[in-house]
C-alpha cells in the first residue's frame, strides 16, 4: 500500500485553511493570521513524514476571491494525474453558516468535481467554539438547514480541528478516518470490478 497522501485544502477566506495545514504538519509551514483579506494568494505545497506516511499539504487561496476557482481548477487539472492518494478537505469555520459560506463550499465542490467528491471530507475549524456540543449536533441543528444535506453530499465524512490546541491526536484521528475511507473505497472497487 502506498504510504503517501496529498491533502488539498479548499474553502472560503478566513476559514482556517492555512492553520489547518499547519495543524496537520505539526508546525507553522504556511502563513496564517487574522486578516480582512486572503493571506494565501498563491497555491503552495509543504510536506512532512507523519506516522510513517509522506504527507503533502496543498494550501489554496480563498474560494470566491479574484477568480481563484479557475486558477485552482486549472492547477489541479494539470497536476492531479501526478498526485497519488489525493484527499480534498473543504474547510468550514464553526460559526453561523451563511449564504456566502454555502456558495464557497459549492464552488469548492465544483472545483473538486463529482468524481473526486468521494475522496473529500468537510473539515470544521475552531472546534473549541463547539463548547459542549458535538459536531453532529452542530451540523444537524443548523437553523438554515444547509449543513445536513451538505454533510450527506460528502457521505457524512467530516472532522473537526481545534487549531489552537495543536498536538497530533486530532490529526491522527483524521488520518485514521482517511485510511478507513480508502479501505472502504478499495473494497467497493474490487467488488464492482
């Protein structure tokens, strides 16, 4: 089994894509700070060996910012063939899920495409804002009702990070979920072949 994984971070400006990349890699490799406009303006890739796997994380500019969707889509159409074991993380901040955030997630899904959606997770950031609520409750209790069908489109594949917490426990948990997904997809592919 290939011991490499490419994780591509997509989402709206300010959702914590770069901070999530830093959390995954266990150190500050991407510039991450609060700002009124997108800090990440170019697609960048950083790599590290974690838990015996070569992990590459690709950080992208905010979706819905200055035509970034086309830039990102072109990049992935050119590069996707060279990536092995690709996972898309669509990053959403734990907060009120606005129409603009919904449009950003829909734009990210368009960049990913239907075929690759099966290799995708929703990654919620600022998990500390959940207080005593579970992620499932947060999704299911969305007052606009947008999050439950969105979670279904992703096959209920989602995870939450507390980017302030650091530590590799939450990263290990995400990688375990990814391994389970890859194993299931491999099994289904072999059954249908």
